[in-house]
């Protein structure tokens, strides 16, 4: 790694030291390591390695300026790391608290070794349900059965010794207006401030995220289970096992926060069960994932403003190679997770598959979570398996197994730089990598991929 001399060479306030040459020192100012130009010190510190930087930073004020917690060197290092680089504003907004560059580097090492504190969130008492979770900066939303609950996030331990959390968290909101099981739901904070979900009876629900008050309910929107929903501004999109995608456009002309009336309702028929969908960040594209039966391609791209089909993303596939999760990285990139254990990255400008990552154990991919930069986490259908992927590499980077003795699928997962949350068939668990525990836990087994 090369380090430039753009960092101000006069960080100690001594104008006689320049980045291009050594200063001429007299007998009253003997030559010392601290008097060297900053670009030379950068090369020396880089060869020492990050392990010694905290100790070197304590030598003097000038060394601390160069190797402080948010210094140029630390930022250069963490910018290239998975999980903690925080280059995306979307990912930064998800983090519970601000972390220094030095702290992010230490947290990254905990991710590599599995050193974490287990945070039990809730036990799943319902049988035969598919739990789902959505992570926000201050709230963890958990859906199990006919309920969606909001749990306030606990401050990460941040290297303070603490005992394992006992018991379960208490929700601040409990959303339930359905007799059936709620499907994968979505949460929009800020100006939109809504929680949108569908249930196994084909109904669509909209709640206010801040208060939990029901804003809208449409019964029999689908003739069978609603598998996935999403929202962008005043548009609600739902996909069901009845092979229909429904697009509901609401009238916000009177009040932006009003969800009282639908002014258009559109249908898209795909002739196959819809399992997943997502809307791009600009709100112009819709990508759907289907079961891959009946000769219907497992993923399609639509123009959301008109409802017109742009293209099927896969033309050559085997029967049953369905897509269980879809995730837009940007308006030009979308990720799909296949039943055939393949994670695919699509470039929508060329409508081509630019990268394919195959699961090392041929496990079907249930869910996808990313940092909108280089890091991808996928939850698999066997043994609580989670895979860590690097977009810059072709092979899996790391294997995580959450409570492997249960052999549960990972139905949903999400993460920020210091924490990861997973939904299993019996419980929702959080893992805090900020440093509350000094040893790996048996609830999360980590294997590096060589």
C-alpha cells in the first residue's frame, strides 16, 4: 500500500520541516525520529504494521497526530476492509453509533475470529413461520407470525467488559392486524415513516413506523399468500403466490403522510409464483424473483413508472432455479440469490450477469445483506450458515455458522459495522463484535476460506 504526502507535513506546527527534504538542524536541535518529514514517517509506520500503531501514537503529540484514532493512515487501511469501511452513506445511516477508524480496524479483527457478545432478542414460539427482520440505526424490526415488533437497539459494548445479556429485549411497538402470518415486510423511516407488510390471506397493511398506528388495510389484494412487499414514496408494490405483482399508487396531493386513497392500481402477471422483489434507490426500476417453474425466467426487470417489462435477467436456467431474494446495490446494480446456491450480480446498463459466486457447500441462498460497497453477507438454508463475500474476489471469504447444532435455515439477516442480527426458526439473535467479549462464542462458529 502506498501512502501519499498529501497529509500536511507541518502537523506539529514547525514550518521548518517540509515534505520534500530534511530540514537543516543546528546543534541546539539534534536530529530525532520525531523531526523527520511526515512522508518518511508514513513509510516507517506502514512497515511497523497496524498492531504497533496505538503504542507508537502515545510517544509524542506529533506521532499521535499521524496515528490518531481517525488519522490518515487508519482511514487508508479501513477503507479497504470488508464490513467496516462505511464508504456508503446508506450503510453509515444504519450504524447505531459513530466509530473511529482505529476502532473499526479492531472490530474487523473480531469479525474475522468470531469474537463477539451474543444478544438474544426474542424466541420464536410460533411453529412453521418464516421470521423476518429489518435493521435501522435505532430500532430492530422483527416479524414472527402475525406480529411485527420494534425493539430498541442497545448501545454496542465498544470494548468494555460486560456480562452476557440475560433474558430478552422488550418491544416498544407491536403491530398486528392480521389473522394470518405476515410475510417479508419493509420499513421506511424519515419522511415516509411507514411499515408495509402482506399476510397469508392476501391482505396488505400500512402502519406508521413512529407510532404503530394502522394507516391502510386492503383485504384480498391477492388471492393467496403475499410473499414480498416494498415501498417507494407513494407507491406500494406487492408480489404473491397467485403469480401477480400489484402496484398501488396513493394520492399524496392533499397530505404527504396520507395513505387513505388509491388513485391507481395495476397488475403484472408473471405465470409463476413471486417469491421476492425490490425497488431501485431511484424508484424507477422493479426487479422480481420467481420460483423458476413453467419456463418462466426466475428474475425480471420492469419499469416501475409504466409497469412495462424491460427484460428477463436470465434466459438459460434449469427448472426450480428460483430467486428467493433480490437486492438493489445501486440504480445500475442488482443482486439475486438463487435456489441453485448462486449469488449473481447484474449490471442493468448492459443487462448482463457480471459476477457469479457459488456457495462452497451448494446451499440455497435465502437472504442477502450488503454494505452497498464491497461486502455481501448471504444466509443459507442449512445449519445456520452465513457466507461472507468480497466483490473483488471470486471465492467465499469466510463461513459463519449460527447455532450449528440446531441446523436451522437463516431466514433473514442484517448488519452494520459492529453488529449482526440473524433470524432462525427458533430465535432472533444479535452478535456484537465491538469488544464486549474477549473469546469466540460457541453460538457463532467461524471458518476462514483458504
